[in-house]
């Protein structure tokens, strides 16, 4: 029988009633003839509760014990979901990561999936079991200990199962009903997309559109797993939600498919840096070691052997960045006149695979912002994305103007 | 290094602070030179919370899924305890049942321990680890699924580890400071015993003295594991608590060491039963099939081919017993004139291994009760116990009078 993977996040399994609702959705797919692999998160709030206990006991914890503790929330949900399905007379059983086994690296709390053993579950499907409920977010290290996959681990678990079992599709049930052209809270003309390409989703996810974790989208792209994002709180048809898929499966598309933003950006400028070969490495090496996530980088033209270097990073990393740069200056590794931090900026990006073949998107973006009187502080471009750093107070205005300018409220 | 097993129940690990207090006790034993195996229960209330979720979802649950869900509480405590010990710079790690492995039968929710693999833990002790923290109450079935051991499972886990590792002793930390000659809430002259024989503890446990589960005492007796019961809420010396041990290790003992009672007893009498060979089997077979726990049985002398048969059972099983007996009568298996139930009775017992060698205990017990005007309804004796059924209103009086009569307030 064809296999479908269905993943339910923490809010979708927060109470016995919600678990029953989710199980009903699973029952619908079983009735259609699918063998289903259900991946569950911990009930909403449970993982935080467990993390809180660990923090109370040991701020600098042993990640192996942390993993053993926090993975228990998913085990509870997996058992409860299997019981709920059995109550509905759907043959089901639960699997914990070590029982599958889902083999991972030894990088506790941020483990990488290395292999999924399909034999045990496949044998049960062959015996007539219709649903395998798997505890998400967890796996087994080569040393036989429990690992967790880190943030978004359950989405990643789901995609990995879909790849390993060659599932027809991987449905991610969440608390939003799909991927939007932009954040509907900021722009009321935001429109749900029926389809979006993996590459676009990756850019949007990395920009803070929290629907799917970057890592799960990367994995889906690599194994060409069709991902569908849909709401567990609405009645669903076969066409519900948004399908994240390969570019080839999208017939028509706007040039720009999404406007993303990030509020917590800071712009930092090193004024009058001695310009010499290797200066970029001398600046960004220490920042990287200090754990600063540098995003955009701009270097102005050099005059008389000196230049200005500007970069952006998350607002809460500014202090760390300053400390790292001052230390590098004190050690003589770099030389600059002044370090200026602007923490009142935001990043706005236009994303679309259509940019590859169509020129003029950047020009249109700059003109739109200019017409609204929004000054651009930094520009960065990639193959399918144009990002600008602007004053934070103009962020909503910029998102709305760009959404209109690129016709995102209209279907392609 | 000598090995010590220490078990902490749910109230002893109910909060991070209590876990720290328990870990300190473990640290004291490590400092003395022991390698320690710590067995932990779930934090107080957690198992009930999980059972509640299962009951909400599936009243007639699949015991395999039930076990997968309810075992998670112990996993949390095991990780937290290991982290706490690490914070105190005691080398420690946690083990879940399947990691040990602790092999059990497939009888989910009431599994029997079949084998404890000592290799993994012994290898870690050899590498310098000082404490193995093991999640109690759980194991691994031959089918690779998680089992639980049922009521008192963590005590049983602790004793089984002590036997498998040939531990010097198994310390059970709980919320009472030892085993008493009787319930201090009923008799203020109750005295804590320094030592008690396995056989006596078994009789007391089965009579409702809730300090240790019968099953763990049986296991300790079979493998001659020294069990110490002590409080996790008091500063402890090496002589604290009560040692449950083989008879030979108790130098001096009173003839009677404990007065136990059970409040929820009912006395049932079948009046004028046709007396013939096999009649007892015809009566108690159906009761056993109906799940009635028959305790004492008395048969009066037979007159003219008829007799009266009296037995006791828990009060809440009276309705079930009546139904089973009436059905057996309707089917012609048994024949009696009348069935009388007296639900206002209690059982009081005197327990002591000294009874084996000293006569007159029964006589002294009957005289004591007679002097207090307490009428005895049923008598049953075993090698080391004499039990009587009396009106419930005299229960406290009887316990106090017997405690005095046998000099239990005085050390032997």
C-alpha cells in the first residue's frame, strides 16, 4: 500500500481531545488506503517543562542526560496517539527512536540523522498494522544512548521517514493553514500559496517565516519529498494547505512569491578599517568564533588604504560582537577608527525563483521603497532573493508596499 | 569496590530540591568508597498524571502502549538525578530499562524480571563512573517493547539490581523512617525496629504495612539481599532505619515483633451448606474465578450432613463474592441455606518468628482480647502469625492492648 507520513506538532496534540482530532485525520487517510507513519511532538508545553527542570538542576548540563530527559515528552504522545487510533479500531502501535531504530550521530541535542531502519515497521505493515506512530525529535547514538535532533527535530524526523519509506507525501499539520506570501498580521492582503518551491521555502524559513524548519526543507529538497503544510484545526480537503515541492512541479508562478522580514536585526559598521588583503578574514574570524551569526556584509570602496566595513547580525548578539571586535583590535589583529552599532533596523526580502529568469526585480524593489520614502541602508542579493536593511519603523510599510508592487495578492 | 543499591521513591524526588537532597545522600556513600546503583521512581504525581491521560483516551487500553507512556516518568527522574550528581562532581550517568538491559516477561503492566545484564554498568564502573542511575519500574520484553513491573515495581527493581550486582545492601529511601512494631497513628507506644526478619516483613507487608511491597521482600529473601528501609527526609547515620534481613542475623528478638491490622475486611458465612467431599473446592473455585481474594477460611463442625462455612475477603469484593456464590447455587454446584455478610469487621494479627519456638502466644492473645471484652469471630494461624477477625469498632483497642501485652514498646 502507498505510504503517507503525517506529522503533528505540539499544539496539535496538546490535549486528549486534540489527539483525538488528529487521530481522526489519520483515520481519513487510512480509509483512503494509505499505510500511515505518524510523527508526533510532545504535548505543547511539555518539552519546555522538562527543559526547565534540567536548567534548575544543571545550567551547564551533560547533553546526553538532557536528551534522555527531554525526549520523554514525545514518548508519551506516541503511546497516547497509538491508543487513540486503537480506540478507533485502526491497527496502530508506537515506536520510540531506539526501537525503530533511527540512528543518529553522537552530537547530543543537535544530532544528525544517519539511518532509519525500515525493517521493523515494514514487517508490521505487512502483518496488517495500518499506522506506525513514531516519537519525533529523538534517535539513538552509536553508543546506544538517546539523542535529540534539536530545534525543529520533529519536522526533520517526518521528512527523513518520508524519504526512507519513499512516502507519497509528508503532511506537516501545524497551527497555520499554509505558507503565505507574507505575514498576514502585517499585510491583510497576504495570500496563501498553493505551491511553493523548496528553494523559496528555504529562503523564507531562514528569514523567520516559522512554518517549517530550514533543516527539514533542506532534507526534503535533497530527497525530493513532497511536503504539505496544513492546519490541524480546520476540516481538510486534498487540496488544503501549501505544497512545498520541486520547481518543476509548479506550473505558473509569480516572479516574486514572498515578502519576508526580520525585525531583530542590527547593523554594525567598522569605520576606517586599514584595508589590506586578509582584512575580511581578520574581522569575521573572531566574530564566528564568538558565535555571532553574521548575515549581510558590505564593504565600501577603499580610499587612501582605508575602508568602512558594514555587517548585520541579530540584535541580541551585538554586545558579543562588540566584545570580539574590541579584543581583536586590542590584540592588533585589526585596526579601525570607530565601531558603530545601529540596533533600530529591520531586514525585508523579496523571494522568488522567477528572479532567475527575469531581470528588473531589484530595480522595481528599490523604486518601490524610494517612492515610499524608505531609505535603504544595506543591500544583499542571492539568486532568488533580494534583501535590504532599512529603519525598523518603516518595516510594515515596506512589506505592504512590496507585496502590492509585486502583485502578490493576485494568483499567477 | 563494594556496591550499594539506593532506591528513592516518588516523594523523595518530587522536586529539584528533593533530588539534590537525595543526591547528597548518594554522595555520602560514594565518599565512603561504594560504587552506587541508584534506582529512582517518577517524581510524585507524575505517574498518576500519565495514567490519567491514558484513562482519558482509552479505558480499555493496550497494556503495551500504557507501559510505553507511564514508564516515561522514571526516565525523567533518572536523567535529572544523573545531572544533579554530575553537578556535585560525582561521575554518574543514567540508564533506562532497555539500556541496561533489564529483561522481563511479556506480561505488560505486571512484568516479571527475568534477567539483568550487568556488563554495561560494570564496564562503566571499571572506567571510573561512581553512580549508575537506573529508571525503576521498567524493563524490556522479549519482543523489544517497554514493560512495567506493576505496583511497587521500583522497590523490586532495586532488590533485583542488588541481587544481580551482589550489592552489600539495598537501601530503600522513603517517607517513613523505618518499620514499626505497629502503626504509630493508632498506638503511640509503637517503636521503630532496628531489624526485622524477611518472613516477618512479608507478613506485615501483606497485612497492609505499606513500607515495602511484598514482592520486593520475597525477592530479597530469595537472594538474601539485605534491605534497609529509611527516611530520605532525615539526616542519616549508618544505623538509621530498619534492616530487613535473614533470621540468623537477628541476635535477640521479641516473640512477637509486630501487631498489624486491616480495616477493610468482610466476613461472609454460608449457613447450612451440604457437607460432602469437594464442597470447599465447589465454593472457592467460583470465588477465585471471580477475582475474590479470600483470606481466612473456617469450617464449623458438621451436623447431620450440613455445616457452616465462613471466609473473609476485602469489603469492596463482597458484591462480587455474593454474585459468584449465588450463580454457583443457581447452577446446582453448591447448596446453602443462607449467605450472611458482615462488613463491619477488622483483622488484627500478631507476627513474630519467635512463635516458632515459643508456645502460648495464641493463648496470651485470646486472653488479652477477652480481658478487654473483645469477641473473636474468626481465628487463623500460620507458623509466625496469629490473626483474628473482630468487630471493627474494637480494632484500635485490640491493637493497643496486644502491643502492650507482648511488650512491644520495650527492646528485646
